[in-house]
């Protein structure tokens, strides 16, 4: 089916659009660094598919992170605390690139941001 990357953002933080964009960028890059080079190259060659989803709480984000990190390159992003969010607060996770079908088994129930 192909490779994709998923970013899951906490909706309960009520971050501004710019803040969300920056946190998603951090998640994308950090997860990519954890992936195998061959997966990254294949993902790049096919358009670097990404999807951004929302999750309702910190608890749910951590539960998903714990499941995902065992199976996929996964990065948990914590804010530096320079603007809208407290220092060290978890904002989102980046997952993949990995096989789309495999990731969807874990995040298919989440809604688009």
C-alpha cells in the first residue's frame, strides 16, 4: 500500500495554528530520524505522505505513544515552553514513515485535525 507518516496532536491544548504547525514539524523530523534509511528514501521517492490527526488528552497521547514506539519509529514531542505551552508539556507524536496499513491499525479511529 505504501509508506506514510502520521502526526498525532493533542486537541485539548488549544494551540494556535502556528504552534501546531511548528510542533508537527518537530514530530515529523524526529520520527524520520528514527526510521531506517531505506524507508526514508522510499517514502521520499513516493511523495512523503503525511496525515495529521487529533487526540483528546495527554493520557491518550501517552497510551498511543507507548503502543506505537514498540512497532514503529515514533517521537514524542515536548514543548520548550517559550510561547503558549508550559515547558516539558507533551504536544504531539510523530510516527513513521512506515507501512500505511500497519499504522492505520492503531490510528484509524482518530479524526483528522
